[in-house]
């Protein structure tokens, strides 16, 4: 949680990862950033030019660059300097100590981005997308975060609310100045509210895709021993990750790996083969397999096409509580059989497409998507617009519709941060890393 030190303090933190590296970058931001940096760096002039890098000597004995950003020109919106030094943990630590002696303080988690939000450089959806960009594990997650960070979700929300906002202005004008401008034209107002309602509902439908794109789907590969689960995992990954042998029961524990399947981030879990066994270690692995299948978003039940579905397979499939696809593997050894071959790659494209449809349906991976925080607020906005429509379609007074629309507008403002409370901001930025 943000401390009581204040928004206008000058703060600093490394913005590159800790550990040994060729270089490290430390950001100093705040009203006294230039003065603080001049106390530790000899190369910064009294009036540095924004976006210009200066080479010089640090008080620690190191040398490097100082990149200056004038107020309103850098990431946070405050005057800032990014210092590039050698990436030794000792070099970084000495410089951090020197900055603190000059009166700056260490930044709290997410404080740079919080200042960017408070200074109007980002709205709250963009600030959340900064975190999603840093946390991205797949290309799809990175692309999705970039779209929101670039303001596409903010624009969608603004466009959705615009017709309803026009109606709200018209209602309030007609209530306050009815003698001058007359009563509200309900016939003209209703289509505008319907447009807002439809736009909000379309955004709400992206919630499931938003969860998938940010968190990824858990896809468990289960089935009998030697059905080719590990080979199929490797084929879906495009590289050898799981150990593959002709010996049944090779996989004794779950193997997890992140990948992307037709734009859907997926955490693939290879599990121990399901069978009765007296081996204690294998038995523990089988129990973990069942646990993984219970927590999966999708199960690939892998079957050796040479053997077909056995009574034991049917029994295991009946136990499944998650959505599942039965995947016939090793079809290269069974002429005419449909399915996949982890060895030759036959059928893999069709399987990948089936996985995507099972997880995300026809969701457009190139679209922006809301997150879990946005969903109840968007539902509140929809309820407000719908109530306003109901009011205007009945004999309810116009000002009741205006109350509903103001609530909808406030809910959208909570999404973008215009009406976000300090408690909401604390919860959002608490999950950021130091330096962001």
C-alpha cells in the first residue's frame, strides 16, 4: 500500500531485473529529480534537454549515461532521469545508496505507473495493461496487453458511453430548461441508448476471452500408460520437453509447460498414465494426474489408436469433470484411422484448432478484452443504461432515467480510473513489481 510520503516525493528504483548484467538502468522521478541526479552524476547540466542522454562520471566511481525527461515528457509525467550504469549488483547498490543520501527515497511497487496514472499519462486500464505486459508469457498475452496499454479499451468504453452521455445531457437540459427547449425527445433518445447498450454488451462478452488471454488455459493430457501423452506434449510444444520411452509408466509426475495454441495461451500438463499399479511412486503420480484433470480448463484424453478405447478408458472418461476431447494418437500405425500422430505431425493442426474452439469458441484474438475487475462494473453500466431505456419506454419521469445514466457513467469511470477510490488504486498497484 502506498505510504504517507506523498505523491510529490522524488523516488528511485532499478527498472531492469536484478542480478549480474552488462548494464542496469535506474529511474529517478519527482520534482527534484534533476537536482538529486546532479548530486551523484557530474555530467548533467543545470538545464538538461529532454530526451537527451549525457555521458559522465558517477560519485560511486562508475561512469555511464543519464537520460533526462522534462515534466510531462517521460513515463511518470514528473521530471525524470534514467541512469545507465554497469550491471554489477555492487555498482547498482552503491548508486542506490548515493541517491538516497541525496534525499530521494526508494519507490514502492508500481509507484512509477501510479504516478503516470495520477498525472494523466495513462488511464487505469492502461496502467493494468502495463502489469499484464510485464507478466506476459506468450506472444498472445503480450499482444493483448499492448492493445489495452495503447488505449484501445479506453477508446471502446468512451465510444460505447458517448450516445448515452448525449442522452444524459439532453435529459438534464430538458429538466432544467424545459420552458426554453421543451421536453426530451424520447423517440430520438431511445436509439442512442440502444447503441450504448449493444456496445457495452459486446464488450462484456469479451470477459471469458480476457481471462484466457491473461491467465492462460490449463490443458491436461491424460490417458493410459504409453498412449503417447508425452510425445503429444512435445509435438504441441514443437520441441522435446517430456521424456519419451517405449516403457509404460515413464512419466511419474506432472510436467508443465507454457505455449500458445492459435492465439490462446495454454499451460500444457503431461500426466502419469492412468492404470492400477502397486508401485508407490507411480501411484502418487497417477493421483496427481487425477488432481490435474479436475483443475483443468480442458482435458485431452489420449488413446493409442492401435488399441482403441478400452473399458478402463471409458471408466476414466466417465470420471472427468472438466470439458474433454478424446484424441486418437499414433494414427500413423493404423491406416485409415482419424486422429493425430505425434511422430509424423499428422492431424496436429486440426487438433490445435479443436483445442482453441473448445477453450475460446470464436473469440477474436485481435480484439481488446476486459478483465475480472472490469466485469462487474460493466454489468453495472449495462444495468444503468437498460433502466434508462425502461424509463423512457414507460411513463417514468425523465429524471429517473438520468439517475440511471449517471450511475452507468460512474461505473465506466471506475473502470478507467476517473472515479477510482484510493483503496482500488492500492489494490491494483500493490501487485506491481518494484521499478514499474
